[in-house]
């Protein structure tokens, strides 16, 4: 390989997040509804028939399909499929900061207004129920934050002899912040709460 070929390959390379081609990619929507007492945030309770996280509270969303034009299109598609509305009922779709989870996922959140909430017909295969919470509740109430600490456990055949310090190597440990919002008897937590917290930070700016 000559210098010209190296330069050519570097010139044609578009930087991205290292390893992101192996991540699972998801799009999520924060749905907002205008009610008489102000703006509400809509949540879903996942159907108890689902294999993953049945009964947990979440936003509409799911894996980005190859057929989706982009992350925004995926978020709109998932929202319309889960809430039984048409894309015409979604307006003002804006992107939030995307997230990288420690579990190999990239999440692209968006926020949007549901124009005709009376037309919502949740898909029972995915959604057990829906409910809304006044936006002011989250503005006035900060989330509780708890730490989850990860323990480093190299596999049995890890080559300790190749690293300085060997089996006594000083591994850098890490922690994950888990956010919790409690509204009445409902616990909103995990990635949903973290996305919600980011959205509220934008509202407070």
C-alpha cells in the first residue's frame, strides 16, 4: 500500500462514532398533547404480552428499520403504529440529543405535538394503556437519581501476562445513572426517564 492510496482512503472516510455500525439503532418519540390545563406528556404502558419489558412505562418507539428514510421517519412510523394515528396527526417533530447506551444501543429521540388526541387508538399487541402527565409536573419535580455500579470481570483466558500489572491491573470502574420520576403510583424510569429529563432541561433553558 502506497502513500497515495492511504491518503485516498482517509480522504473518502466519513467520521462517525467508532463501532456504531454494530450498534442497534432505535428511534423514540416524546408525544405532547394540549389539554385545557396546559401541555401534557403522553406515556405508554407496554403490553403484558410483550416478551421484552412487559408492563413498563415508555414512549412510543422501536428499532429503526432498513426501509425507514431516516431516524425521524422511524420515530413517526413507530408512533403511528403504536398509537393508531396517522402521521398527519403529528406536527412540529423536533430532534433531541441522541444517546448511546452502555448496552450497544443508539437511541434517537424526538418530540412532537399530537394534534387530535381523541383519534388515538392504541395497538393492543404493543400497548396495554396510555396516560398523560402535565408537563409542569416534570418542570417542578426533579428526578431521583441512583447509581448502578458495573463490576469488571475478565473472561477466564484473558491474557493478563500481556498487560502491565497483570491480574492486579487497576481497572477503571464505571457507574450508570438511573433516573426515576414518580407520578401518583407510576414509576417512570430508565431510558424513558433519561430522555424525559433531557427534554425538561431544554424546556428550562
